[in-house]
């Protein structure tokens, strides 16, 4: 599913996608993902997008993001990859 569908599903049950605001929060989210039995190569959407303005990452609520934690050369998808995804300990931009 897309990040927007995942966010809508969360909102429907009174929740939201995890907002990763620091390296410590990233580690906590990663620990939770593993505790739920989600595999290290499974993709997990988290809050954050630059769809409105390329390179300007914002939360679903519209707040700016100071911590992104991207892996290596990420974000590298330009205007076609606007959402933040965790895969194990790695953080990517994706569609």
C-alpha cells in the first residue's frame, strides 16, 4: 500500500504513522517493528513527505522535519519518491 493509504488506515483507527524525530526514536521504532515480527527486509512507512515541495520534508500535520536519518545517498528519488520508508535500520525515500 502507499504511504497515504497507510496514513489513512491509521487515522481511521485514531492513530498515525510513527514520526521519527531522532536517532533514538528511530532505534525505538525499529525495536518495535522487530518485536511485532516484521521482517528486516519488509518496508514500513513512517510520517514524512516532500511531495508539496521537493527537498522540504514535512510531517502529515505540515510541520517541518529536522531529523530525517536517510541512509547513504538517500533521498535520491526526486519528485517521484516523496515518502519516508524504513527497511530494517535503513531509511529511504520512496513513492
